[in-house]
C-alpha cells in the first residue's frame, strides 16, 4: 500500500476503486481533535506556522497519518488550555478520532497518539506579549 493513500477494502467496482489520501484522514482527525473542550490549538511545527503566516488555512495542521497492513496510525500534536486535565482531554480525543476516522473510511484505526506540545496560559481577550 502506498505511504500516502489508503485503499478502501470492499469498494472496488467495474469503474475503479476508492482511495483516500492521508491528507483527507488528517483533516478528519484534526476536526475531531479541535472539537474537544480544552484544546487550544493544533501544533503544526515550523512548516505549519509558516503556512499560517502566509494565510494558508491548513486543516490537517498538527496531525500525522501513517497507513499500513494493520490499519491507520494517527499522531496528533496539540496545545491545551491551562487548567484542563490533560489525560481526560487526550482520552476523549483518542475516542473521537478513532470513531470518526473508522466511520468515514471504513478502515481500522490501530492507534491514536496524542502529543501535548504546550499549554496556553493566556486568558481569552488578554493581549499576548
């Protein structure tokens, strides 16, 4: 299987087959993660920050997807709000991402790893220095 494309089993017809890119899976995982209370932002590293500075909206920012024979491996990089219980936020994200990606792709998610990259210490409306 190609490193950046997931072939959906059982969806081959006389016209062809369905394949989903890792970028699409990353967008699904990123949307599920950002819906969780306590997540301030996705952490996209230097390339994500550069794209954001250029005004490019990257819905897969902070998500890395790998596919193999076992299934889909998801790594999510987040920044959390100050005061949240990090393990609870991470567990909830894992469940939401697994459920959404499996529902939308029909493929097995073998792991969802959450990497907390930072904590937002600024309150909403407070000016950052």
